[in-house]
C-alpha cells in the first residue's frame, strides 16, 4: 500500500480552480467475482447461442446489463419466467436453495455465477445453522445477496440492518450467537454494528474469516485516502450497487467536501466543479473501466487534465469460470423436457 500525499492546505475557490487535478483511485472497477460473472454470460451465449436467460441483473450496473442484452442475454426477475428447456444463469449475488429447486422443476439447465466469496458466506451460514447457532446477518434488507444468504438457513438467520437495528435483535441463547455479513458493506459501519452487538452479546462469535470482500475493502481504503485530499469525489456506479453507494458515503466520511454517484459522464453537473481544485474519481466493483475513461475525458475537457493515480492496494485474485460451462447444457435441458 502506498501512502497518500499530505492534505492540501485550504484554498479560496479561485485558488482551488487554478490548480486543477484528478486523483484516480487504484484499485477500482471490476473485481474478480464480477469479471467471472460477466464472462460467464458472454461464454454461455458464445457456446450455446442466444438467448441465454439471467435471473436478476448479473451484476448491478446499467451499462453491463444493456451490453449483455445486445449480445443475447434476457434478464428476468423470477425463475418461472424462463421457458422450459432453456438455460438460466444465476447472478453474482447468489440465490437461495429454493431457486435451484425452482429451476429443476422448470426443467432448466443452470449456470451458477455466484461470486465465490458470497458462496463462502452461504457455507458459513449452513455450517452454523447445523451447529444450532443463531446467526445475525449484517446487511441491507431486500438486497439480493442478503435474500440468497438468508435462504440457506431461514430459521436461524436474523437480519441486522445497521447499528440502529441492534436493539431489535432477539436470540435464543446469548452464548450461542454468530455474526455474518453481506460482502459489499462499508467496513466501518459493519464493525460499528458488530461492536453494538457485542455490547448486548459479549460472547458473540465472529466468522472464521472476514466476510466483506477484498475488493470492497480495497476500494474503500483508496477512497478514504482520496477523500482526505479531494474537494469533489465522483464515484462511477449504479444506484442499486451497494458497494458503489458505500464509496460515496466513505468519501464524505473521509473529508471530501462533496461526492456523487453517476452511471455515465453526462450525468455530472458542471456546478459541482465550482471552486474545485482536486477531483477524486473511482468506480464500484461492477463498473467497466470504459465508463471511468468517459468521466476522465469529460473532466479533461473542462481543464482537469492532470491525472495522478492513488494506489491503495494491488489485486491479483482471479476466479475460474463456473464448471457448468464445460458441459453441453442445451442437450441437458432438452433431455430434461423429454423425461
């Protein structure tokens, strides 16, 4: 990890605008789980031909979803919407066991593109449920990942939606409680929730390894360093992307005067640049870099041509593609409809 430069002294709006620069976060954009999921859809279309159905958005990014639709992906909300004998891909956020059962009843061939780090949390939930623990799942109500994890052990899991929700928690045995978390949360808010839970349950057990994914943490670390220097932080990402929304919150918490989430460069308001010398730019873990370059081009056209990379960590993690891509799924789906 490299250290960030010393914070820039306070300046007047005129002085700030005369020293225009961009701090570009590294790492940013695609994480290994998103890369794996997007490639899985592309490979499925390439190998089996269109259409290939995808249950929910494969990742939470408008541009990615539209691009895959043009290639032949059809996105549906529920498994029942997929015609019998077709292929359905489960998104990177994971699904509950009941969804796999729905696909089997619908005689569908499946490709599971769940991020391996989400799968790890699913396995932890199953393990602790088998050991009869009460599981306190820290996450956001209604998020697809939370729904999938909760479905692994619904009778054992209680959702805790932030520190404010801790007072509502009830458990059977305060000495047999464990916490797990959604992988895309703010690290700081999650630990604040954990501390509050430990205030009520001193013997609260922690998962064997951190549930918040490496990419989420690395992007938040970079934004913390950036927020201490930037007048404005622009986060490229979609509003339904939990990790992207968290980056805006982290930037403001780190000292940035202003921070905004945009899908595309043309969503930036020029008024945000008034009196701004340093603009921080980053992107959520489901954002292709072409969108970031669009923002950099937009800023350069307005005088922000000096770009410095702020490196918080190096990432070299890669996940192998879903094993189902090595099989003839079209033939399997057809055979299922003939049974």
